[in-house]
C-alpha cells in the first residue's frame, strides 16, 4: 500500500467515524450498554472472520500480550467516558473535548516514549487550554456544558491520548485482526461485569438494534482492522492531522441530522482546540516510534 493510498484511506476512516457520535446520541441505551455491545459485537465478528479465513492461530500472539490487555482496558474506559459525555451533553461538546487528546499526548510523550516536545508545543497547549475553557463554559441552551459532562469529555481525551501512544507501538508488532480482537475482547470482559453490576446492560430494542450493529460491525470491527493496517503506512504527524477529520465530521453530522447547531462561541472555542491539536501533531517527529518500543510502552 502506497503512502498516498494509506492517507486517503485514513481520511475516509476518520470522516466515517464522525458518525459514531450521532449514532450514540440516537441509540436509546445507557452509555455503558452501548460501549459493551459495541466491543462485544466487534470481538465476535473479528473472531469469526479469523476462523473463516483460517487465521485463528494468529489471534494468540507470541509477544505483547500485556500491552494488548492494557489497550483493551484503555478502550473500555475511553468509550465509556466518550459515550457518557455524548449522553450528558451534545455531540459538539463531547467530540471537541475528546480531541484534547493530542494535547495530552504532547504532555505524556516525554515520559512514556522519550519524545521531546518542539517549541510549538507549549503555545499550542496554552491556546488549546483556552479553547477548552471557552467550550466548557458555554451556557447556550443546546450545549449543556455541565461539570460531569466536561469531566467525562476530558477523561475521554486523556484516555484517547494513552490509546494512541500505546497503539502506535503495538500495531507494529501484531497483525491488525489480532490487535483488534484482543483490544475489543478485553474491553468486553471489562465492561460486562461493570455494566451488569450497575444494572445498565440491556439488549437493544428494535429501534436501537441497527445502530448498535453498525457500531460493532462497521465502525469497530471493520474500521479498527483497516485503521491498524493503514496506520503502518502513515507517518505520525500526518496521521494526527487526518484524524481531526473525525470531530469536524461529527459536528457537521450532528448539525445536519440532529439539529444540534453549535453556537458561535462553541465554534470559536472548538476551532482553537482543533488548530492547537493540529499544531501539536505537526510539530511531532515521526522517529520516536522506535524509541517508544524501546521504552516499553
């Protein structure tokens, strides 16, 4: 796969993932239940696909199992917080706060991967912090920027950063379907008891079934396998910039489908967050991936 084709594929995946927030908003299930069904359906689909293709043995990796388990734990936490932010507020608030992830990456990378931030990182982080504050304090009627929603969104951003840092390393070490099977399988095992004990797992009703299946099969099983494959052929800065198509797509789709029109204040604050994130990832050197592997992420 050439770099141009990989970048185009990553752009399409990111833009398509923008619809996830809209589906979550429309599905009449609690956040924990949606997250559980999404990963459970995806894990089952990847397992079935591997067995049919005669690649079942690939699902038992020789190395990196602890890292895969850690990724599954992170995925469970991330999607639970992200979906909770969507349910508590609106699609624009949830996706914009979640995309503080690149700023968290810049803060965490020196300790976890040995990457040193560039001179552009710190002014970008400062501007991004202002943008988050602008969005989080918006009191317009459609935004619902409550404290719990803001906390969930920022938690989703932090866990998103950890997923990207660790995922960049692990995706180089195991086949894509193995990566996704372990990630979603572990997340299923984590979310099942949590959701059952809280009484918030329920089977999808007729109105929610299609949305849950699309999330599990298309957005997660197929989307993550393709994502893991193209990520190997795209340098880190380009990947970071292309992933910003997801929040842009989410906000536009929420506006068109859900009539969640962002206020001018949200648009300004969100634009600052996105530009700051782009500045951070554009200033990142692609070389530290090998360093991350040496650091044992």
